[in-house]
């Protein structure tokens, strides 16, 4: 696992080697084991390395035999050993065992088509001097990040994280109004946007191919997408196939020349990964668990698995001050990021890094095999929609939903306002509401008139509506999964795991997000995933011989401490932060709305913890940006004195 940075000019002008080095140094946490650089007229590539495979021979930038093609790469190509014989048969000669070298020869042999043949997690920057082309590419599901932006002179800069692009003085960092709206709607900023108008994210399964001869700014192009066909398969056959897919995915991710372990949360997915990995290892597997003292502590469940498979189990407990932790989000993510489980995720990564360099995770099981509770609700709501004519839903249920009180603190069965609202809407809009952190009316009350004017009709839900429209005849579960695999997974889950692990120089690998496993699992009939109101049914059946029933069938819980009580107790601190200089000077929010949210939450009559957390995170981002500006001004002043 590594970090990369680069500079590209269509004209063969000299690259600012000092700037390239500053960009690359900003990524040192992603690669503490060394750096490397390549510059020639018009192109500069920088790399930070976390050595995992072929420690002696895997240095980057890496060149082909005649030095005409050079690559920097972040990630792992898990099927490199399978591709090597085919490339050798075609006449390619390898100088190392590194998976990085596969990229060079695959590009020479297949061009851009090589991307579809890779299985792994990757962000790639490859320069081919003979063709005069720069290839930027990102893996199929978006596990590894890649940001880019154009400078006023037309040059392109790119890097693994936003922190590296902060070193580029003439790159626009004007806040994107639509991205602010997206953040408060979804809790993250979806590809291809970033918080800055001048910086974009290369979307998952896309590439950019820049040609020196024309100097154009090409649009990203997709090289892969999920198939939409459903497999004709029964439960017994599916169980056997699932175990085969899982074992192959786990086995390829156990290959490393450094210490390797696994996260163990006490849930189904991580327990399944640990069970299969422990059975394959000749020595005990190191496992890692973070707990939250109280009713939601998962450590006892993790201990069951650790004892059963005789792992070297490491645990820790954490008490999180989320008001303080919100300030750290911008340092880790470079932009507002609202998944508060990222805070303990970094804690468990730090625990793991004290013992290993690579850790397997259980990420992906919910998206691929239908585990989220919202999937069950969406399928049920869609069944109701099909029974009730659209006019009845719009003219009877919608007014009832508006009139029904918002009972935040009532028992779950009494909180029907959201249910009625979602059923009254069409399928795509209904699902959008289930994933929305703040509804449009609340955002309008929160954002300043000036910011709202800049939105120009932007709708954060339009992306979800478009994804569902790609196959309107698909089963409701498949539609919801497809939306999440293309939005929530790359925009939230994978961002969280990448930044939290890389912040402590740990490589995280997700067997359940193996490309073949995802393609197969997504294509399973919905009845094998969602059965009798329970998600991931086929996974539970398959893992029954290997994972205790009290883990397989217990209620799913989130990986974070609850926010509401902490924010009530800390209301004065919270109010001081939200009414501080960073927020008021930004002109992005209505101060009276911020005060009202805090007061209503403190009173106990409302639970505004979700939007208050998002506001705290945004305040931390604004304070971080102000600090970067102050540091830049200090540096310029120092240079002037020099």
C-alpha cells in the first residue's frame, strides 16, 4: 500500500521537482518505507512506499526494460501470479516478483484493456513516452483513491489524497456549493466531486487517458460495471460456490512478506473472514477488536471467535469525545466526511499496526449479500407501493405523513412519519430518503441564502434516481444494492477504511470485495440473500459450521458510540464550536439555525445528533483550511525574507 503524486504538462516544459517532492512528502503516512521520483520534460511522478510484497525488488517508480514506460501504483494486484505466465508467453521478461511490474507489461500487451483484467485494489499513474500518453486509473470498486485537478496553465496535478494537492499553490480551493449540499444530504461527498470546485475524484472503475499530442482535457471513461443478470442457482449449490469464492478471495489476500492479521468485530462478515483465514494459516492469526464499554460492546462476541480459532487476540476499549474528534476528520480525509464510525475505525487500525502491517477486513458483505436493514425495509415498502395506486399514495399517504408528528424519542413502532413518507414516494425517491442524513427542508433552513443561490437546482438524490433508472425492471433488492455499490460503498465505506488505515500506515484488505465474489454475489437471486426478514441468509447458512449461532443471528449493530447523550451533555462546547469564527466567517450557514438545533437537541425533545455531528465535522474542515492558509502565508513570508 502506497501513496502517489504527479504533475503533467502537455507541453514539454520542466516539472517543478520541489513541488513534486512536497506533494509526495505530504503522503508519507501512506508509505513510511521510502520514496521515489521520476521527472522528465512534461511529467513528474512521486511515490511513497509501504513495502508488503517483494520488499527488495518492488521499489517505485518502476520502469519497463527500455525505460520508456514508468508507473507509480497504490494497492495490490491479487491475480498478478495468474497473469504473469500469459505475459511471459507473449515475450515479456520480468525482473522482480512485484505485482507492480505486471502493470507495465500488461499495459504494453493490452493497453487500456489491461484494467479490466486486473483483480485487486489500485490507483495507477503510468507514463508511456513512446505513445506520449499518461494513464490514470482506479480499481473496479473504488478501494484506492485518486484526486486530480487542472492548474491555470493547463497542467494536471494528481495524488492519492487531498493533502498532497494542498501543496499546489495555484490550484483552486473554492468550496463547491453542490458538494456542501451532498455532504449534508449523504454524509459524504460522492464521486466525482470533491469539496473543492477545482479538484475532482476519479470515479471507481474509470480511467483518464491524457495525450500529449492534443493537450485536451478528456472526460473519465468507465472500463467495467456490474452485470444485471440474475443467476439460476439453488441454495445448496450457492452455499458450495460461496465457500469456494470466499476461500479463493481470502487465500490471495494472505500473501504478504510482512506480518498479517485481521480485524474481528464480532459480526458475521469479519468472523467469516477470520474463520477461513485461520484455517488456512500454519501459525495463529493475529486478530484485533475495539470495544465500547456498555451494552453495545462487541468484544465478548469477538472473543468467541478468537477462542474457537486460537488466534492471537488483541483488544482495546475506547471512550470517544466526538466533539473533539470532529476536528480530526479534516486532517484524515482532507474534506468533510461524516461517518462517525471512522473515529473508532482509526483506533482499531492503530491497534493492529502495533502488531502487523496488513489486516483483513469484513467490509463489503452488507452491500454484496443484502445485509443492511434498509434493504429489508425497501423491499417491504416496494411491495406496499405495488399494492397501492400512485394517486392514492400521493393524495392520501403523503398528507398523512406530513400531519404525523415527528417522535424522535418514542418507541420504534410509533415512529411512522418516515415510513409513511417513504411509501408515499416512488421507489427511487423512497430509497433516497432512507439513506439521507438531512432532508431538503432541513438543509434549506440550515444553509445560507447565498449558498442556496449557488446550488442552481442541484439535487443530491438525482444520482440515485439515475442509477435505479438504469434497470427499472430489476428486483427492489438488486436496485438498492446497485445504488449502494455505486455510491455508498466507494463514497463512504471504502473512503473510511482507506484513510483510517493509511493514517497509521496499515494496509487493509477486503476479501468480500474481491471482484469475482462481488460479481457472483450481486447476481444471486434475492431470495437467497433476503429471507424471512433476515439479510445475508446465504452467508449465514454457509458459515453455520464455522461461526457460532449467537454471532450469525444476533441483531446487527453499528461500529460507533451513540452521539445523542454526549451532545446533550456537551451542548455549551458544541454551541461554541458552531458559533465560532470558522463557521460565521464562512457565510455558508444561518447562525440562528445553528443555535436552534443545539438548543432543541439540548432540551431532549428532539434528536439532532446526526446533523450536529455533520456541522461539527464541517466546522473542523473550515478550521483546517484556515490553518493551511495561515501556514502557506507564513511560508511565503519566510521565502520573501530569504
